[in-house]
């Protein structure tokens, strides 16, 4: 019978790596709580319309990458390709606007896109994201970026660079859009197939193209900052001054437009130089119109998402403590196993991490397993110990061992 393999582009996170993931996620939770965020757990599936309306019909995600299928009642269902749209939907549906003057929310979980698998890009991938609703001030943009920067510092992530830009608002962006179309009008034959289509529907996306040739063609393209209205320019200047106050270094990147249609004003990316072509570790921006576009009240909003796989590849997990049992019980013979099982039940109730090999084996083989699992202490029970009503308690670091009455072993280990 042929062995069944995992799906291409879907990664198993094995125990050697999952400990680092848990460490990173806990660090994120701790820092988010410091900044006043609460966790929201969003569904993995949504109606397809949520993503086509929010992300944009002409984006690569909606056109080519979403996992979409017909539900039994004929409605289109999609595995979520990103988290922001789901959080916005929940914010509107549950009327969170009425329960607090503003909402700070974060989420952690898998996303799904049928992209070409490559380094740092998977078809099932994990994100840590955060969103703020109800605050339009430029300082919250700087605060959310500063929070991300603090997370990277706390994880000792090196070589990450912050790039920022402003793509304006519905009032000033049309002029920039027309300037872009004018610039690329005589270059359309040189654009990649995707950008030829983007030229008509969303020329800003040409600036975001990863094609080397399209990238080179856009080097002298108009810059968004030259077309910002007074309000957008003032907002962008405020973000930059606030980042300086927070001590967060940044680089202005006039071609940073992000790949989703809902962004307005501030856009930003944290990139890692060692990650190759897919080098964005975290990215986000402001999306003041999305809540209203999805049927809610006019609400300013800003947020970001972090790619777990890319972040973990930059994280040095050598100092993350591997999970090891505190106690390993060596039981020699059937009667010893009965006694050992009684002890292990009590230790588990006390919250003391304890394991035993129910397959048994010789003293030497079981001690070798205890050593391989890096157990701190070993309880040894054999025929001699059973007859005396004791167990041998061995410290695996000092190699010292003592006899302990069976009735006292749990209390001793608890202490």
C-alpha cells in the first residue's frame, strides 16, 4: 500500500519547532496585552463574498488563490485567506462599537491560499494579527508599528527593516491613479500579463509586482506622496514624527502600496534581509473605509499581520527550553507497573509532568529512555522496592538517589 504524503505546500510543525512557535505566540500575547489588546477567535471559513468585497475582485488572492467551494445549500464558502476581513465582519455583526469607545483586537491562526509553494510561502500558513477600530489619529498608526518593533526586539530578531508609505485616500488617490496610468500607458506591452490586467483595473498594484522587469519599469513612476491631499500629508508626517519619538527607525518606500484593495493612507512592512524574495515578515496599514464598505458604520481602523513561518525562521530557538517530563517512572515487572500507575495518577493530579514506558523493559533500557527524554528525576520500582514498601528516587543531574516510602513520594516531589 502506498504511503500517503502531506499536501504540497502544507507544513507539519514538529515538536522540535512547535516549542519555539508557542514561545513566540506567548511573547506576542504578553506584548499585545500590555498595549490593551484582547484576543478574538475567528472562524476558518466565511462566505466568499466577504473576501471578494473586502480584498478586491481584481487581486491575485480573489482571482487565483482562494480555496472556494459550494456549500450544500449552494452558497459559496471560502477558507479564509487573511484575517482582517473576518475581524471586521465580527466587529460589525456583534456591534462591538457599542460595547467600547474603541476596540483593540488580535488573532492567531491558520490562513489558506493556493499559491506556488516556495521558501517562506505555504498554502496553509499561520498569522498573528492585530486590529484597532475607532481611532483615526496618526499616533495609533505609530503605536501599532512600535508594538511590532517591540515584539521583534523581545524575540531578539535581527536585520529587520521597517518600510513605510502613504497611499492617500479616496479624495486624492484618483489623481495619483491617473498619473500612474499616464506613466505606464506607453509601457503596457512590456508589462507582465498580471500587470497588463492591473493597468486597467488597479494600476497601483503594478508598483507591488514582484516581476523583476515590472519592478525596473516602475523605478521612475510617480510617487504617492506627491499626490497626497493636505489631510493625508499631515497624517503621514505625523506618523513619521511619532515613530521618531518612539525611537523606531524606518525607511520611506514610495512604491509600498500593499496587495489588498482596502488600504488607505499608512502602509508599512517589516522585511527580513535573509528571507530572499518573499521577505515581508509583517505588514499592514490603515483601512478607514472597510467597515463601512462591509455594511457597518463609518469607522477608522488600522492593523497588521505577521507571518509565523517567516518570523520563526529568523528566531533563534536554541535558548527555548525544550519540554521534558519532570519525572520518569521505571517499573520492573507487572506488580511494579501496578504500583507505578497508582503513583503516576497522583502525580498527574498534582500537575507534575510524569511519564512511564508501559512497554516495560530492563532497568538499563528504561533508564536510557529517561535520559533521552531529559527527565529531571526517576522513580525506580522493582521487586525489592515492592517488598519494602519504598521507591528509589534518583536525581538525573547529580546521580544521587535515596529510598522514599511509597506513601511519601508524591509529597516529596510536590515540594
